[in-house]
């Protein structure tokens, strides 16, 4: 799944990309490259912007919120982890999203169709409760 054709093709909603996410908003240093789940795509004059929820392998210490989408925390049917190209179980908080430039990300995988329904339910709950977006495209 990590071939060069896949990595260079345009991202789609439900794809997993890697992107640099700062530890604090507005910081140009201090952060790390994280797996991110693409939740929206916007074409604009300057290029393509992706709205992403970043992933973490740290568990939420028992707080299983309905807007958190996990890959690999429960037994999954099919090649779920392989399709996502994740090496460990990963949680995505769909209520905190970042807007990034598509050309500054790298597509590595996708959400397996067998769990796409769960992703939609988590996204609906995030929308219902409100989503915070941090725009990283205006940073130099």
C-alpha cells in the first residue's frame, strides 16, 4: 500500500496522511509528524487544503468519547491496519481538526471500508457537538 503511486496520488476523505502538527497553535517549531485522517478537502486559489484530525497512539485513559475514531483498538475484520498503514492502534479526535496544505502531507493509507460506517458515526457526533479548526495554512 505504500508504493510511490499511492503516495503521490491526490488525497481523499478517509485517507491517512502524515503531516507536521505543532504542539501549540502558531508555533513553527516544536511538534512532530503524525498520522492524520483526512476529513475534508478544499480547492482554493493557492492550492489544495486538507482538514485533518491528527492521530495518537496514546490511549485516552478510559474516556471513550463518541467523536473519537480508533483504528486497531478493537478486533477488526479485514486488513484494517494494513490499509491504514499504521503500526500501532491509533485514535483520532474528530472534534479537533487542523487545516494543512496538501503538498505538505504524504498519503500513506486509507480507512478500510469495513469500518467506514463507524467513521461516519463519529464524524456526525463531532459535527453535532462542534468542531474546532486550527488553520496551519496561514503560517509562513
